[in-house]
């Protein structure tokens, strides 16, 4: 089954889970292969374009975000666009290794070959537990694939 647009419900869900697995490798050089050479990104307040900038961004991100574990779920799709909601937890190396969770939404646009040509991300961080001790973490799993087994429901918000 092709993960190229136009997406069906099944291929959109598969594309989201493929992205989740790729990002959970925390390997910038592997992650960047899913994007076009001139992919346009907005990540919170940062705007940049192209593979070198993406790799640099991801290297900085994962230098800060230790023990990073991500979950993505399909929110909506149409033609060559997919929207996802996501949650990830990490220890902040720049803030005394405090545990945090980021919640957010991404909007993706793909080229005809299925590479992402635009990624727009909005996210907000939340300190987990008293003083960031990690109390209330969701993703206490031994391997990244297990994040899909965690029930995330409205009462978690």
C-alpha cells in the first residue's frame, strides 16, 4: 500500500504512525529523509527551510529533550494534507532534568511522492509532577512502540 497522496483513512493513519516511529528514533539524519529537500517548517516560534536547517534543529531539540518519547494520532486528512495531535514527554536537560510533556497539533502537506513539504507545529509544555519529578507521566514504557498502548482520553486533559 502506498503512503503517497491522496490519502485514505487507512493510509493517513499509517503515515502518522510511520512518522511517530521515525521521530522516536531521535536520529536527525534518519528523520530528515521523510522531508523534501526544501521542506518548510514552523516549530512553535521558529521558521526554517531545508534539510540542513531541519537536522540542526533536531540535533538541538534532542540535546535538550532527553528520554524523549512521542505519540501521534490522526486528527484529520484531505488529499495531500494530514493534521495530527501529538503528545511527547521528555526530561529537560536545560532545566535540571525536569520532566515535561508537550501537547500540540501539526499540519502536514505532502508532495506527490509522499515526502513532507510543509510542517506547521504548535505546542505547549507542561511540567510533570511536583517540581518536574515526573509524577503523572503517561509514557513509562520500555520501548517506543508501546506508547500506542497508553490510553489517552479527555479526562487526561
